[in-house]
């Protein structure tokens, strides 16, 4: 990989490969990393494509148990490690507006049958030369083509608070962000009404590779570290 500048570019060109990462909650290091291709990067929107077969970094329990196979009561307290895995099924289009505490993901089934939008509540993206960083906030919203919507992962959101990964103040901010997201869904403005479900990736795009230094800085701060977190 070529040397990178010390500051992120104003905008990445279409087709550029960057990393979309999440730091571990209550920590200052990444535990999720997904190589993606830039679809559009403007002052109003960053759109990226995660292609099928992409090798990603994900957390698993230290004994190799997949995180979501572990009972909720111990899911966030047992030791973890990094694991590599390929993204299966169709790819995912991710849309994020600067400064917004969520991103919107689009999912398709076989034959490009559009399935749903997914609002992932998270820290506003932090840009750096190699990509963008965030922290997942557990609570999500699934949005269907007929404009129906439903909360997702409310149990994980509650358990994360009990486990000390999110304090009361941060949980309140997440609930407020969720309410704002619901208002945006009900208004059916951007990006839901922008026709992204009809978008298709350039078939000439190669699948981005996961670099060896996927965990390099700027993961050096944790803006919402709960009291007593490591």
C-alpha cells in the first residue's frame, strides 16, 4: 500500500478503496474493519459499496464462539479476539451524511430484489486518510420499501448499558438520535426517497483487499468512555 498523506483528502474519487471501521465500545481500538469502494463522496454524502466476498475483520469470543451465538447475559463480558471472515450473500451499500449519528445501509436479495434499508445508530464518522471510523451504538432501525419501520436490537442496547459499555448520558443521546432518525423515516426524505435501491455497482470494480495494517491510527481516542472502562 502506498504512503498516505497526514490528513484525509477533501473527497475520495469514485472507485477508491477505503476502510470502514468501528472501534470497540468503551475502548480506543478497532474491532470491526470492512474494506469498501467509494461510490460517491461529496460535502453532503459518503456512499460506499461493500462487495460480496470482501474479507473483513470482526470480533469473536476468545474461544472462537461467534458473538451472536453467545447468550446475551455474557455476550459483552467474555474476552474477545479478532477474526477474519468473508462477507457472504449480496453486498451492502452504505450511506452516511457528515455529522449525522447514523448511517443508512441498503440490502438486496438474489436477482437484486431490494429487501430493506437499515439505519445503524453510531458515532458520526471520523474521516482519516485511509477511511472512516465510528463506534456502533447497538440500537438500530429496519425500514421496509413500503415505509414501515421497526426497532432492532433493543435487547442488545439494554444489555450494553448493564455491562457498562454505555453510560446513562450516552444512552440518552442514542435514544435522541433514534428519535431523529424515525422522524427522517416518516418524512421519507433523503436518502430513502433518492432511488438508491435502483443503484448497481460497476462490474469492473475489484473487491478491495484488507491491508495488513488495518488497525493503524487514528484510533487513539474514545470520546464516550464509560467510567471504569479499560
